[in-house]
C-alpha cells in the first residue's frame, strides 16, 4: 500500500476527469473453487486497488463527485471474527490509511444511492468481468443483469484508463520489483532445466522462486517444448535432449504489480545450428522493437517494423520471397508471427484489459486492424512517456496453420512452402521483456537479462 | 480419468437412486482473476468429475433417466482452436472415453430440456456454489436466480452423497497418493524450517513439493507460528527461535483427489518442555480418536471421547478442574478446542461441502448440536466402512476468547483462569491425518508420518 496522499490525489484527479454524479467502484469477492468456503487466492479488482488500496474482499468504493464525499462500504470485523482470525486492524482504521474517513456498513450503500437517485445524480460505474459484481450493480441500480455491461460509464472508464496508463515513479519502482522477481523465475528455470524433467517440475521451481518474495504468478505459466502452440497451458511433457523450452511467466507482487517475460532455452544447454539461426532472427526483431519504441510513434508502427525484420530474415533464409513492404502490407509474414508485439502492463498483466482491449490499446487516431496477425495486436496507439508495455516478438512454425494456408494456396507468391516444410518440426520461439517509455526512448525494466544465444547458453552451462 | 465402465456404472446407480425425470449436472466455467482472459487454474465441479470425468470448462452433463439417454453438452473445438491450442482430442472422443456417445453442441440443450418440460419430466439439479452456474440453471429452467438454491432436487443430492460417501478401492488408491504428496509437502517443510525464515519461503518449498507431482494445494495453506488463530492465511511472519510452526496443507492431484494434514514442529528443532507437554496431550487425543474410529459408532461420539481426553489432561495440568463428563457435557473444554474433530475428504477437501455440511455430516439419527465447539463439528454421523475422513484434534490458547469467557465468568467452576493466564503466549497446536474406515476399524492413509515429538524432532535434526 502506498502513502494515503497518493490515493487521495488519485481520487481527486478522477473526480476532475469525471466531473459529475457519483462514482461506484466495486471491489472483488472471493471466488469459490469447489464449495463456498474453499476459495481461490483472493485477487482484488485492480481499479479498486488503484483508487482505494485495500486488498480485502467485499468492499465497494464510492466517490460522490458533486458532494465531494468519499466512502468505502463493507462489513466491519465482529468479536467472533477476532476470535477466529486474531487481532486485526479494523476496516475503519484501514480505510483511514487510504484517506477515507467514512467506512460504512454495506447495508447503508442503498441509502446513499437512493439519495443520489432522488437528486438525479448520474451514477457512474465500469463494465464488469465477474458476474457476481454485475449482479451487485444490477441489484443496486435496478438494471437488468444483461444491461450492466451496456450502461456503464464511458467517461469513467476513459478517465481511469487515462490515469492508469501513465505510471508514476513509485509505480515504476514496484513494476521493476515485479520484473526482477520474474527475472529470477526465469533464471531459476534456466539453471535447473535438464533432459528427462517434466514441465511441471520446472514450473514447481519457478513458482517457488516467486513465492519466496511472497509473489504469485501473474497468469498461467506457459512452459513447453511446443512453443508453436500459443495457448499452451500443459505442463505434462517430458523435456528431451535437443528440445527448446519456451517459458512465458511472470510474478504478481502482493501489492498487485505484475511482471511478464518470455525466454527460450535449450534443454541440453546448447542450441543447435538451426535453433541458433532462428533465435538470432528473433532477437533481431526484439532489438528492432527496442530501437523504435519511443514517445510519439505508434506501437502499431513498431509492430510493423518488427514484421519487416522478420520478412527480411525469412527471405534471407529462403522461407519467404518477394518485396518486404508488400509482404508486411498484405500480412504474409503473419504465418510465422500471428500475434501482436505486446501489451500494456501494470496492476494487471494485460493492464486494464477488463475495460476492453481497444479502449486501452487504441484511440481515435489508431484503429484496430482486421488483418490476420495485426488484428491480434493488443496495443497499437501512440506511445507516451510513462507507459509500461511488453515487447514480445515470436517466430513459429504452426503445422496446422501452414497446412491450411498451403492448401488454400495463400500468399504463394511470398511464401516458399517447400522450404517451410523443412521447419515443420521446429516448434516456436518468443522473447519478451517489459519496457518503460521514457522522455526520449525507453528503458527495459529490471536487472540485465540474458538475451543473445551465447548469454543464454552461459547461464545453462553448469546444468549437467 | 478412470476406465469408462466406472463412469457408466456410477451413472447407472445414480439413475436407480433418483428413479425419475432428467438429471442436469453443471460443470464449472473458468473463474476470471482480473479480466475475462486471465483465469484462475481451472477446478472442475467435483460432482461433474465424478459422473462425467471430463476436466474442461463449460460442459453440462445430462442423464435422462426415463428415456435412458446420456449426454454431455459443450462446444467442440474449431479449426481456429487447433491452430492456437495444438492438436486436441475432440470432445466427442473424450466423451466416448467416459462412456457417453452423445456429445452435443450446447445450443441443443434447450431443445432437450424443452422436450422434457413438455413431457412434464422432473428436471433434477443440485444446489449451486458458483453464481454463474446458478444463472445457467435460472436461464435454462426459467427460475428466478434466488430460487435455484431453493428448488434443487433433494433426492438427487441425497443420491450423490450416498454414492460419493463410500470410496471404492480405485478411489482409495488415489486418495492414498494425494495423502503421500501431502506427506511430502509436510516433510519438505520440516526439513527446511529454520529461524529467520519467512512463512511464505516455507510455503514456496512445500507448494513446489506438490507441483513436482503435478498437484496443487487442495486449500489455502495455513503456515503460521500463531496456531491459535484458526483462520490464519497470513504467510508474512518471520520464524523465531522457540516458535512452533503449525502447518495445515494438502495436495490436490490433477484428477481431483485431495489430501489434508496438519503438523506442528519447532523452528529450532527442539520443542521446549511446555510445548512437549501440550503436544503430548494433543497426540493422546489423536490416538484416542484413532482407537475409537470404526464402523457403527458416530463421529460425534469419537469427537466427545477426544474431548474427554483433553479435559482429563487439562485437569491433570491444573488448567481445568471438576468432573470430566460434566466438563464435556457442558462444553467447557471447547475453550481450548473450539472446532470439530474432522470432515469427510475425497474429490473436495471438505468432501461435498457444496451440498451443505449437515447433508454430508449428519442424518436423521445424528443431528447437529448448537453448543460452542460441538456446533463446529462437520462430521457427526455414524461411520461406515468406505468413508474417508480426517482426524484433527487441536489445543489452543486464544487470548481473545479466554479474555471474553473470563470476563463473563463462564464455566468458572471448571476452568482455572489463573492457570490459563500462564499459557496466554502459548499459541495453538493441531495434528491431522486422513483415515479410511475399514470393516473392523480404520487405516491411516499414506506412508508412516512422524507423530510423537521425538519422531518430529528426528526429522528436523539436521536443519541447522
């Protein structure tokens, strides 16, 4: 939790941006696993965390803009709670720590809302991603459940995104910590991988590396020797001599800030020559992104620059042919790089994705494309100093996709399918880091990570 | 997943028990953390897993009892899915592996239900613990959301509990595996604890021990030096010389079967004499439970026998006074043991608790008590061969509870508050194992666990 003045000034700014009515921000409840009392680890709604700081279930924050009042609604601990849970700071005390004087029992929320309705105040709320929170809103505001995600306040959502997009120094400090825990997860995996190991054995070690810092994983870890399968959550494969592991994982600090990195590394400690060759092209793409990423350019531009490096490299290797600009323009390279270059990161690993990808990653000047590949780019808009985002190019040989395109004769003038065939057993590679946009360019967060293949091999050299 | 004949015969038995209408069993969906695409690890509904075996989200099982038809409804993979997720067995193939020939697209479910409604078939469903599943039922059957958990089928729930209560050999094999992974989590913690360590550092190691077997934790681990705080999920304390760690954790195998154990062990490797003294009484309680636990007695009886051992031990130590039977009858001992002796365990760590504790742990012959302490006993009813349950006595000195009772003058004739005062800094201890009820008695599941204080100290002897 930050100093209370941070929360006070965040709410003040939000009041100015929204300008009228009353703002309702719903905190998360516990999510039951297999019965009500056995819940997943609690994850607070990131917007609630941002403006109200308290990391406990069943709280609702209210900012009455017009009457300049702020509340947190919840349920205070009873003496019985204390007996089972030990001495606790009261919620009243904890609310005061984030600058809220009015901690009020939940039942009173309806009264406050009734008054606002009588005065015809606008009640602003955000769109919801958990059905129980939609239900709360539908009950509080007498909406049909299906209407909640239609009637949300676009002004409120825009204001929140505008503020959360720009990371302050004290947030960057936390994101840097999250990146360093993430780094340690990757280095732990690299230093322990060996043939015969199961994916989940490696995951066990890297999750423990996060937990040592009281961090969890910011999303479901991808740890696979089939990197070409993009949505791959399976950890049951046994690593073999010659395999390359693709590891995409990140830490989520107790305070919510997230890291996200991808590395690839050879199970046996050394890349073979073909792996080295494609990996080098991947890092050329990454370096090009790093070179282009700065305020004033769009991330879509950076993405396309990276695609040109890919197209050029594929032509050089005889896998593609023709003109680089034409290839990238028509999207033929996306056979090998079907996803986007990156996404915003902050209190969510895809920061604020609950508000809709396009609301975070696009604006009136940069619209989302529909072309295969480019349509998967989450972050397209112009970069500004203070943004934190990932750079994560990939090169994949996806047999099912290659087969489909080949059958359709798709982009035959640019793709040398005979040559592609030789890579059907290759798999896929991705490399990812987290970057802050600075005044003049960018800065990769965290301590130095191995990147070039010799740096990777150096880390693995004592494994066997 | 078991052999398909197991699922076929389970459904056959359930059909016989329910006898009419159509049975609707809702599988779980993904639970989002902070936006829709970032979900917690998927946990399938245990009843769906029991009858339909498939561990994937968004499936619904239907058993049409009257027309002897069985279906799984869901969404088959598309070619696009295969491109992003790799080659997959189709749901049709996977359904066939659990003996279901009819894997049908979800949209058709309404048709099947409409037909049943026209024929005035009863549609049986269970009460729900996830709001999204209640919503599904409310939409499918045109109920008010609030009515779903009122209009559920008591006959169906009773049939499921009757079947799942009695564990078959192939389930006991899995529960034994879960217990052994749980055992390894505990031994790992014991062998690595030392002064200066943070709680979460120990949790990191024991969760990795589970993950090595592709298992997760079956509930939120309790790992604390404040064992007297019963609902204690905080892992941030630093272990000190002289502290005793209370560790309550368990493994959940990938197939759903759970383990659950509690141990206590001294941070510095040796219990002090007072810790040894109270720990010895705790193990007397545990041993008494083990002695009494057999078919034909109620678990309430076993609980009360254990309470007598506690009362006797407390009298011997000058902490309580008076007649043992009176103490236990009036519940004065519950100051030191305010929870129940144990609970059923299976595919849920509190098995089937989603159906209501009383429906699983009590019956027409054994009703739940309201007395403090006894009211927290989850499992009270008569034991039968095939039940698997935990035995977990505890001894706690809870300052807030002691203070409250003392102020009220509660049970002054049985409690020597002056003597209790000396233990206000003691904390709390619990010891827990998982037991199968056999034809003649019981069997503790898993390989031998250290229990007596010298066995515990033996495990820790090389820690420093």
